[in-house]
């Protein structure tokens, strides 16, 4: 977060929190670890709805993201995405 504050300045905390959310990536973390980190950042950013889902999809590893997107019933709400991603990662 310190690097983001340097980039965006100290003045606009909302922009800093949104930037932090947008830069999150799962990488080598388990999906459970990523979901915890993402939930915290999402609360602080005050993002919600479809924009939040889109940021989550961008942050999770591609193989986990593709499965729900290919199914007939895609998750709609962010909590559904969290649950589906965790379930797929465990399988």
C-alpha cells in the first residue's frame, strides 16, 4: 500500500484503496488465501456489484476463472464467485 500511496498521493484514500484492490493477483496463493485478501481489500475499497466481480475474476488464476464462466449458470454475486472458486480449487 505504501507504493500505491506514493503513486497516487496521500490525499485521496479512496483511490488508494481501489488501486490496491485492482492490483491483487492470486499468483501462488491458494484461492482461500486470495479470497481473504480480496474480501479485506473489497471492504476497504467500497466496490460492490459487477465491478467487484470483474476485479475478482481478473485477480484469480485463469484455470479457476474459466470453469465458472463456461458453465450454464455462472455465479452472479461476489459471494457465489468466492464459493465456486474455492470449490473448484479444492477439486
